[in-house]
C-alpha cells in the first residue's frame, strides 16, 4: 500500500470534522506535561469539543478548499486542533483558560463560523460567555422587572393592610 493511501483516511477524518464545525482552533501544545494535557482534554471532552493532534501535512491537505485554509500558514511545530460542532466559543474559552494556567499552551489562530481569527481574535472570542450563561443572563433580565413589580405590590398590600388593622 502506498503512503498516500494510508494517509487518506486521516485527511478525510480531519476534513469531515471541520466541515460542519462551528469553531476550529489551532494550538501549539509543546511543553505541556502529560498531566496538564490530560486535564485539558478532559474539560474539552466534557464541553463536547474534539481535541486531537494531527501531522501538519495532514491538516494542510484537509484544510484545502475549506474555510480553514487560512490556518495552513500557521502549521509549524507541534499543533493540535480543537473542534466544536455546536458551541462556537467553547474551544477558545477553554483553551484560553488553560493557556493562562499553563503558559506552554499557545493559542495560534482559529476559524469561527467561517471567519478566520488570529491569536488576538481567538483571545477576544474566549471572553464571550457560553450560550447557557447568556441565556441565563437574558432570563434574569426578563425576570428582574417582574420580580421587582411583585415585590412593590406586596409592600403596598402590607402597608395598606397595616393601616387597616391600625384603624380598627
């Protein structure tokens, strides 16, 4: 079997993973200990993010003709891909958190919803809360006026009830 035939399934695996992905983030993981990498992988897995190390040449072939083609210029050294099909901010958020904790981990670039982001763009994206957090804040904002209104009505009722009891 030729080397190209052996590599083709891996290239197809990468291409299929990035095809419908909301977010693809490229990181340099050189210098991470096994323990640090295990902690990072566990949190990414729990968030539904696929994190894998591939050869740069395989990634470059898989990126050809896709939104991720702009990442090819960064494929030097020891790189890994974090791919999320559902949450556009999860890979950047989790990786940025661990990059602060483990300086050896370096965010390089990414493609989020079809748009290329350099390192600064990925850092900015990492500051955006998750969808669940945003929905929780929205719900809190919607409930707040209603709760305050109910509290005021209750205070008025208590005040009038107290006056009525004093008059008797």
